[in-house]
């Protein structure tokens, strides 16, 4: 009986296989990603799993899912900060208001943050 090799490479699909028992199993490795997926990445991942399973599986199987989610999280955080600062400037929510009336300033900042987060969800996460 012929001895099976521990590892083989299939040129037709570019995958390496490892011998497990009597079967060759694809030797798949996830890409190394050290950045966090964060709040926005987790929300988008859940959306993809439920509403775009084909895209989710493609990203997962290609090893690009975690990088994609980390990139999306960073972009969403940057965009959120930009939107908040623009809304604060447009609505006159300044340090002067904070010094004069802290409660009004907190209400205004919370309102701006909630609206900015809704923009991020509708424009980036749930699309």
C-alpha cells in the first residue's frame, strides 16, 4: 500500500491540503488582523450575516472579513468625529455654551451624537 504524503498542493485552485486520517483537508489560515472590529464592525458583521449571507461568506472564506470590518470601524469612527464637529460648529455648541449652561451643552452634544450615529448606521452599516 502506498504511503500518503502529509501535505499536498493543488495547482488548479492554489490550496494546500493536510492529511487528517484518510482525508485531505484544506489547510486554511485566517489573515492576521490585530486591529479591533469595534462597535461598527460588529454591527455590520451582524447585518451581513442576516441580510447579505453571500457577501459575508465570500469575505469570511477569502480571509478578508476581519480586515474589512476593522477598516469599516476605523472609517466610521473618523466619519463620526467629523460629523459631530461639523454639527457642533453649525449649531453653535461651543466651550462658551459649556461654561455658561452645562445642561444645555450636554443635551446639545447628546442630540448631535445620536443624530451622527444614526447617519453612520444608515449610510455605512446597514447598506
